[in-house]
C-alpha cells in the first residue's frame, strides 16, 4: 500500500523557491522571488534548509545533521520540533515532502 | 536660480492659470491642479504661496481636478468633488474641507504611483545631512513630534513619506503641509506661536485637522537630499516615563517593511533596500509624554542640541 508523505518523511527544499537573504545575528529573513513573500526564519529553519542543500533527506537524517551541527544529543522533543518546523516551512513553500516510491 | 513660487501670481492670475492647469512642484513631483472654481485658486493662494511653480510643459506625476459645480449646487452648498486625470470623482468634501481633501488626493497620487521610490510611512527630518526617520502608526505622535522638531533645528523632509530613491539610500525631501489632528493642533499652536496654520477642519475621518505650513527655508531647500542615520519609532504615552530602548536590527527591518507603502509592489528591490537601510541606521524605540522630553532624548541620541 502506498504511504502518504507524512509516513515516509523525506523532504527537499522546494526547487522552485528562489531565496534572497538578509541576516542579523540569528534572525534571518528570506525573500522568495517566486512568491514575493518575505519569511522570518530562526536558526532551526535555516539549519533545516542547510541540511537539505545537498538533496532530499529523511526526518532522521535532518535531525542527525542538526545534532551534529550543534553538538547536541538526540531526544524526542528535538525530532518533534524539527517535524513542526518542516510542516511550517512546507506551508510557506520553502520545503516539500517527496512523493513516496 | 530659484524657481518662481506661487505667490508671484495675483489671485486673479492664479485663477486663470488653474482653469488651464497649474503645475506645482512638491519635492521631486509635479502635481497639476485644474479647476475653474475660484475656491481652488483661493486654497492654493492661501496655503501654498511658497511652493515653486513648475513649467507648464512639465510632466505631471498626478493631476487633481476640482470638478465644476452648477449654480444650483453652489447655492445649495453641495459638496465639492475632486477628481483625477480621468475625471472620475475621487473624493467629495464640504467647501471648508477642500484643503484637507486636496492634500489627501496628493497623498494618494504619490502613494499609488511613485514606485521608483521605496516609500515608507514615516516622517523624516534632517540635521547636518543626517536624516532621522520617525515611522509610526496613526496615533503614535509622529506628526506632532515632527512639527515640534522642525522648529527646533531640524529640517522637514516629509511628515508622511520617506522617499528612498536608490541603493545609496538617498532620501528625497517632500516637504508638505503637516496635518495635525485634534489635541495636537492646540499643543503646537501653544508651543510654537510663530507657526502658520490653515483652517481647523472638523468632522474629517481623523477628527479635526489643521495644516501646519513648513518653514519657508525648508521649502527653499526641497531639492537637498539627505542620508538616513537614525530610525526612531515614537510612541506618545501621557502616563509613561520617557525612555529610549535600542531596537534589534531584525525588529527594525520587520517594522520598516510593514511601514512601507509599496513593499509588495517593489518586491526584491524593497527587501534589499530595507535591508541596506537597516544596516545604515541606529534604531530605537522612543516612549515620551511631552515634546521637550522627546527632544532632549533625541538630542542625546543624535549628538546635537542646536535650535533655531
């Protein structure tokens, strides 16, 4: 049976999004040329986009990348926060779930 | 050589010119004012005497027409009607409110057309070539504070529009009449006895409005640009003690983009220009309860105490 993306969470940066950036310390603003929208992003969201820069990743792989980058230990709250971040970024058109195979 | 100003025209001559269309220079813009009704000429004669005339063949950034009224309409004191180039009615007003509606029509022409600028909804004043931007939502007190400061050593660039011309952040002045509202009218009349006001116009959508004329020297210098140095978000609060608090650049950027008239129109250009502006200024929030207090704090911030 085919699984929904929610059950097979591989994500990619939206290939159609063209982002221009402004940054002040850990506050990031991304202007999406395609949509004309301006997004205020925190460090977590920017780290997620960085993790997806090399290609589609599962939630677990994104979590690993972020934990490595920040030298942190895994826990369920972190994974849930990343999943929430992905959902928000998906609603903004910045990332999208990959169709399951 | 300075351009001739409107006051070189006698009222009758002005009336005749308005019938064909009179080009008035307002900062970087030319507004063409048209109407055979003598009340338009009288309004210009009374409240715009020191504004430069632009040549008749100038390109006009906007055209505002006082539409003709029949004799019956005049006798019955029907509302006046202002229209734009296409002759379609734009706004109606009582004869005594013509100045306020003319000013609003000019605002509309600027805000809806001048997209070669990043236009911020902010008062902007200048001293020693450095501009201080005062963005604020209605009621924040920016016009009142601006009206006070331009009589205390600052030059008026604009009470309403901060016009950022380019990536170098050049600000073009647009010194217009300042529409003070309600309690601010008596306050500035009392604090600045030499200030020149238009009529009090009650019952507008913003309450009672009276227009403060910019100092003559500020009009003469309407071609002198400035660069941004500070952004201060004022908030009048009668019950609060005065305080400055530094604003994080991210908060400043966010507020500036929300204050822009044409952010979504300009898109990436506005995003980049607002970012450059944020990098170029010190940003603060100012809470104040009287004008002298605000002035003292602003002088401390900007390193000046010059008055004139």
